[in-house]
C-alpha cells in the first residue's frame, strides 16, 4: 500500500486524503485501483500511454488484446 501511494502521489497529490475519506465498505486497495485506472486513462487521453502486447491481436468481439501503461 505504501509503495502504491508513493507512486501515485506525484500524479494525484490528494491520494492520501481520498484513502482517508473512502466510503464505508471501500477498501484501501479499491481506492488505489481507482487512482491507477485514472492515471492510465489520463495517459491514454494525452497520448502518453505505452501499449503492451500484440497490437494486431483481437478478441472475438474485435477488441484489442493489449494493456496500456
């Protein structure tokens, strides 16, 4: 948890406040997962994401089989 917070804090200065104020039933890792997803979405939106995997591979619905980081 500490390492994840340390890695997210430069991008989301309010990560500790969000962890402290998380809703009842939400675990710390749920909050950190949400921030990690937001970080990835921001990188995709700004064109800074790196894609891992075969960019030509598709699932049966035609979706790419890659991971953005």
